[in-house]
C-alpha cells in the first residue's frame, strides 16, 4: 500500500512538473518567435531558478546580437542615404567658386541649404527610430482618449494640409485605451503626413477611429494614386520611399517604419493597402488594454 501511494504521488508530481515545464517552453517559444519577427517581447518569468536563468540567457543573447546588428545596420543605412545629398552639396559648392550670375549663385546656395536640411532630417528621424527600436517596453502608460489623440494629431498637421489646400476630415468617437501618448500621437502624425504627401492638391484625407472588440482602430484614407504592386510588401522598410505625385523627390522613408515600431511596442500592428475607389488606406490598431503583468 505504501509503495502504491508513493508511486501515485510520484506520478502526480511528475505530471505537474512536466506540465509546468511544457507551459514555460510554450511561452518561451512564443517569445523566440516574436524576436524572430522583430516584435517587442519580454522573456517569460518563472519561479524555478534554472528555468528563469534560461529565459535570461535568451534575453542576453538577443541584446548582444541585436546590438551588433543594430549598429551595423544603421551605419550602413546612414552612409547610403546621405551619399546623394552630400554629392549635391559638394557639386554646388564647387560651382560657387566660379564666376556666375547672381541668380544662379542664389539657386546653388538654395540647393546647399535644402540638401543640408535633408541630411539633418534623416539623422533626426534615424535617431528617433533607433531610440524606439531599442526600447523593450512602454515607459509612461496612461489612459488615453482615442478622440483626443486624433484631434491632437490633426491639429499638428493642419498647417501643412492648408498649404496644399488638402482637406482633412476627422470622424472620431469617444474610445478609451491604454498607451504612451507621445508615441501614439507621433504615429498618427506620420500616417497623416504620408497621406498628405500622396494626395493631389485640393484633395481630401479622412481620419476615422472605431472600436473592434478589444482593439481601437485608426484609419487614414487618401485619394492619391495608391500603392504600386511592387511596393506593397516594402512600404514599411527603413528608407524605402516612393516618389510623390508631381515630384521626383522622396521622403526619408523612416516615417512608416517608426509607425510600425510604435504599433509593435503597444502590442498592435499597422497595414497600408490600396483603397477601394482609389487611393491608399492606412490602418493602425492598438489594444484597448495593455497586458503588463509578467507571464507565469
């Protein structure tokens, strides 16, 4: 009888230990998959010292690999992106040494100023994106009003819309959510600027908010040319940008990448698709409630 009791206890204990270990490994697998996909994630916590050490080892390995790749990737990207503006500045500076009419001299000086401003913009946006990518969690979480966020973002971009005579229609409802105000507002501003960049003069851009289950959804529609088929899968890549309608100039190609990082940091996502009837539709969704408790 004692042997049977001991055997039964050992079976139950073995099953319990196996179930706990399997549960942790499943959580660890989800964490590794998120790391593989470039999403923000924290290693699962456990009261078992050895298992917690395993999760910590994975996190340290991730930090080391990402740090090296991060520096190399951004160094290469920055060198590539500033090459063209620097070449334009150097060419204009060399021409200024020659005798030329005042009008041409003013034109070349304007080119130097505009290309210098472009380099400054690339560096600023790259630093901003880099700081967000380096973060593993949100820092100043508060209850946010989806309506207030949309109105604040719209107020920031209205002067740029007015300069192009593009109308901005805002259709928002009272939705509350948790998140970091500055980051979410910055994401909306970037999406609105992107819609403005591809809108024809005198066009219309619409900003809407809706609630779908446990998600708040921000939608930005424009009436531009839409996204070419070859660019659909690349619009969120760093430094990838399409020419604006009526101009050969491109943006820094960092705005949409920043939006995606903000969405992932909140546990959400963003998509950019062609709109039925013409134009593009950007959809940013974020969870209403953030799960900030550690995984057991």
